[in-house]
């Protein structure tokens, strides 16, 4: 197997990416139509060929061609480019597994609400501080039930598998606000109602397909193959990206799972997995400072787990500096500088390369042709190579969207399909809380009936003054209990300090995703 992969050829010579340094992350940037996806495909197919697994979001569906060999004869541009830089095209497909949140263009990918954790769920729901507080309380209650419940049913009440489970626990909180308030801090009904509306919207957007079981197994992204190749996992993202918060939360969840589950390997010969995060600007667009810091932390730490993260976006300015500085392998396609902010982006992109006396980087970035890029990677010693104006090589696989029929055949033939095909719906919060609420309601109704009968009976006896006897069951407390906790007394929503403590307890992973409990 090779020790490096080919990117293309510059006047200085061939430009490569050292597999040993591929876990030092990367950036593929450039304006629309400048060749980013083709570059990604060139890298992905060679990673697979050299035993590195790949996970990539396929935003437009045009990466799927990687599963088919380059047709004979190849398209004119590919032939011309190959000739121009003196590479031979050897038509070849790579092993691909297709995934799709909506289950149409690949095996369904799911995770549970519990696995997402309160921080990412808050981000998916674009929650306000108060709503994030309420979510944290909901997760904490669920967590307490899961860990401290006496019976299976008591424990499983805390299982938040899908959105219905989350809604059920929120309903529980508002139905039992006194009790919950005493233990966890008061959550106002308005906050719960607002969250319920957001959840409904999320469901209407089709996100309920995504939450549930079977949860995506990381090992299924990295199954060893008899031919020693890596597998390319493509996540159909055309539709998913229409819900940008869900899209980025899912990729973040996956990143944090990888970080948490994979063993420490230091600097391996080649990464175990390379993760391409396309449309990366979506991740950072409305991200809080806190989330950015966490992403930076995951990116920094995941390297020693043998995972390389490659962000793909139009301009490097889309990526916060602290994250950008972690990306050692840079491929910069053309940027246009029409507006002052474009010009700023060009300057920023240029500044991110090590100076090269022979190249005016600012000028070059604007002059680059399609399929041409400024390239600087980390060499075997970890030092950045001088930036070189590079003609990117064509891939050996088909460029553009795979024929739908071929794709469906591949999905049907893949042995992973069986396990993920149908959603497993275990008894969880929704069912158990629903059952118990119903039982409580019937008990209350029976009690009310009993009281009514007792009243009628005493009336019939024409008692001059009907006082409830000791044996008369007490009416369910309607009136609000006396405020007990200082938080309740103050009548405020959950105090920030309390939320922080709860959040800390739940934050087992960097992104607050609890450890797997399956
Ligand atoms: N390495 C290359 N050599 C020659 N031509 C290329 C190369 N890469 C891309 N092209 C040409 O540019 C076209 C667009 O490339 P590609 O789809 O990769 O652009 P993109 O930057 O991903 O665009 P978008 O932002 O719209 O997704 C290709 O179909 C091909 O004709
Ligand atoms: Mg593209």
C-alpha cells in the first residue's frame, strides 16, 4: 500500500498527501463550480484504496459516482487533464455503503434522543436559554430514572429513544411541576409549551425518522474488508441539509461518538477513518462561542484516535480561526473577489498558507482555473509543504450522480441493510409515561366518582353539616403546593446555576452526549 495519495501536479512536481499525516485534518475550499467535489472524490477514492475508511456527506448526490468505475471513454475534461499532467486513468470503482436518514437512498441512520444529549438537542431545536434549561432538566430526570429506577419499567421510563419520548417527558414535567420543581428547579409551562411546538415542527420536517433504534454502530462504518480496502460511507444529504441544524447536529454527534469510542492510537501509519464535513459553514453559522470551542476540542483530540476531519466549504472564512488552525492539509480552489467581504476572504485564505516567495498567493487564488488549487499539506515530518499551484488529477471513478437503479441494487445487496431496515420500538418514556398517566387519570376519575357518590349519600341522609369523614378519600391536591425551594419561591425559571450543575452531570462526552447505554 502507498504511503501517500496523489492530489495532482504543480510546476514544482507532484503534490501528495502523506497518509501518516492525514489525521492532521484538512480543508477543501473554493467558490461554486471550481472543483471541490471532484477533489474530495479524488481523495476519498485513494483513501479507500489504501485501507482508510471514509465517511462523507453527499450534499448534491454527485459524490455517489465513486461507486462506479470511470466510464470508457472518460469525459473530455478528465482525459484532457490526465494528459496535461501525465497521469494514467485506470477506471476503477470503490466499495461504498449508502446511508440516508430518510431511508430512501441508503440504509436508515438513526440515533436516539438520549444519545444526542441536551446540548445537541438544544442546538437542533434552536432553543432559548430557558428552553435549554428545561431540556437539561428533562434529560436529568430521564437519567435518574434510568440509573435509579427499581424495576425495568421504572428504568425504561427514562429511555428517550425518539421525539415522542421527549415530548412525553416534557408533558410529565408540566403535569408534575410541583414535584419536579422541588427536586430539579421550576420549569414554567410556557417554556414547555414552546418546546413542544418546536418538537412538533421538527417532526413535521421529517426528523422523527432520524430518532430511534437501531442506533448507527460506528463499527459498521469501519468493517474490515477481505481486499484490505476501506469503505466509503456516503450519507445522502440533499434533503437532510434542508434542516441545517439537524444536519450539523448529526455530524457533530457522529464526530463526538468517534472521539469517545475509538481507542487512542497516537499517530498511526494511516487514519482509521476520514470524515468529510461538506457545507461546513452550516455548522458554524449560528454556533455559540461555546459550541465552537467544543468543536475545536473534538477536532484537536480526535486526531490521536486516528480520525481525520476534512471541512469542505466555499471560503476558509466560514470556519472559525481556532478550528481553521487545526487543519494541516489545505486545498484551496479559486475564490472570486467581487465585494469587499470577498476580498477580505481572499486575503484570509492567502494568509492561512505559509508564505512562498515564488507565488503571489492573493493573486493566484483569484486566477485559478476549474480543477486547479493551491495545495499545501503536511509532509512526513509534519511540516507544511510550500504552497503550490496544482492541477488536480481526475478520479478513477465516475464523476457525477450514480444511476438510481444501480444505487438501489447496491443498497439491496448490502448485508448491513437487514439490521437497519426496520425501526425497533422498545417500550420507553412515551409508552410507560402514557400508561401511567392514563392509570393515574382513571384512578382520579374513580376517586371523583366515589366522592360524588359519598356526597350524594350524605345529602340523602340530610346531614345538617356534611364534614368529610376521616375515611373519605382526600381530593387530589388542586391548589399549588407551598413553594419549597428558593428557586420556586423566587418564582423564576430554573436558575442558571442549577442548569449548569445538571448539565455538568450529563456531560460525559465533550458535546454532552451521554455514554452509550445499550
Ligand atoms: N480536477 C479537475 N480537472 C479538470 N476539470 C475539473 C476538475 N475538477 C472539476 N472539474 C470540472 O469542474 C466541474 C465541476 O466540478 P465540481 O462539481 O467538483 O465543483 P464544485 O466546486 O464541487 O461545485 P459546487 O460548489 O457547485 O458543488 C466538473 O464537472 C468538471 O467538469
Ligand atoms: Mg460540489
